[in-house]
């Protein structure tokens, strides 16, 4: 009976360690995914700003070209 308790204790301890590692890995992956999402949003905002600036520059050039043709 004592041997069974020792074996069960060892088994449960090892199982708990595996679950703990899995939980830590999942948490780290979740944190990494969240950081990637934040970086993606920042990149998207930068691209939108660059597109808006390019559109404004293009509109200004067209206006200048039209006014110089008249």
C-alpha cells in the first residue's frame, strides 16, 4: 500500500509539472500574439498615414499642374 502511494504521488507530481509547463507556454504564446497584434495595428496606422500624405501630395501636384496650364 505504501508503495502505491509513492507511485501515485510521483505520477501526480510529474503530471502537474507538465500541466504547469503547458500553461506557461500557452500564456507566453498568448502574450506574444497580443504583442504581434499591437505591432500590426501600429504598422497599419503608419501605412494609412503614409497613404494619406501621398494622396495629399498627389492632389497638390495636380492642382499645381492645372493652374500652370491655365
